[in-house]
C-alpha cells in the first residue's frame, strides 16, 4: 500500500488472451503497459496515444476497438486526468453494451506534470491536484452512474477478484484502482527525484532540459513576486 501500478499490469497479464486489445491513454499508463505488460502476439492489438500523445484518447478509442472486435475483450488503461476528458463516452459504451474494461489508475493527480514541475521548476506544485483530502471523486461510482459496472480497488489483495469480475462482465466496466501517486515508469524521473535538488544541475549528456524563454501573461507577475519563478 499504496498499490503499485506494476502489480495491476501483472494481474492483467494473467487474464489477457491473444487477440485481446489493450488501449493506452497518454502519460504514465503507456509506460506501465510498455514496461510490464508483454504483448501476447504480433499485430495491432496494443494501441497507444502516440503522435501528439493526447490525453483522453483511450476511452473513445476503446469504443472503436470494441465495435471492430465484438467477440474480443478490450482493456483501456488510463490515468484519472485522461479519464476525465471523455467521461461522457462511458454512456455510449453502456448504450452499445460494449465489453470494455476501463482500468483507471487513479493517483489523484496529473502525475507526469507534477513530477515535471518538481524536477524542472524547483519543487513547484501548481494546478496538478485532481482531489483534496476532503473531496475525492469516486470514479467507480461515476462508471455505475453511466450504466457501467463500477469496481473500486484500494488494496493489492483486492485486485485479482476485481479483475475476475471485470473480465466476466458482459458490458462495460470502470475498474478504479487507487495507486501510489509517487510511482512513475520513467527511470529518468525516478533517478532525478531520488537525487533531488533541481533538475538543471545534472551534467550527464541528455539529462538536462533547457527551458525555452518564458512568455509571460498579465497574471504572471503575481507568481513572480512570490519568488516561485526564478530567472
Ligand atoms: C490533451 C492533452 N492535454 C494536456 C497534455 C499534457 N499532459 C501530459 S501528461 C499529463 C498528466 C496526465 O495525468 P493523468 O491522466 O492523471 O495520468 P498520470 O500522469 O497521473 O499517469 C498532461 C496534462 C496532454 N498530453 N494531452
């Protein structure tokens, strides 16, 4: 506890068959799949939001895949941030009775951006939280309200049964898994977070990120006065 996303991939792997489709949203979901979920066969069965890496790709993409493979099983893996982009399409999945398992890796935060801010903006934490202690969206309940089976998992030991239920369902499922908000599949992020103290100090080739010159909006001066943006 909190649950590691690699465990989710491991449990998924045990239940997937050749021909099943896995769709990844942008951000860490793609890294968890690539690192820990071996493809069962060659072919276009593992589908990623590449190109622009647009969040919100996977839920509607899963709709298309499920229509194309009505006998198959489609698993959509997404973060909570990406999931929010296209939540209305859950109703379409339900209307069409599509056998999509929407696995939401819910870390309560825009994880990639939070770590990017922390590493490259000297510990800044701004506009990334998707919940507070007092207010946490219940995504399994959202799924149920939209006509899907809603399942919520918080403990690693609950995961197997939850996935068995999801794979046995005849319509769409929202399987919300609360995961560790500090988990990242990016080795470079892990290393930099362990090393700490400002990403601009790294001297390994390819390990530095040069910020482009700032374009300041009218409101930016307020932030500057607080000394958050150092130039
Ligand atoms: C449409 C779109 N808007 C913004 C971004 C920039 N972006 C990349 S990763 C990320 C955070 C995604 O958060 P979440 O879906 O919760 O996944 P996590 O990073 O926590 O794995 C954002 C906003 C993007 N890739 N696509």
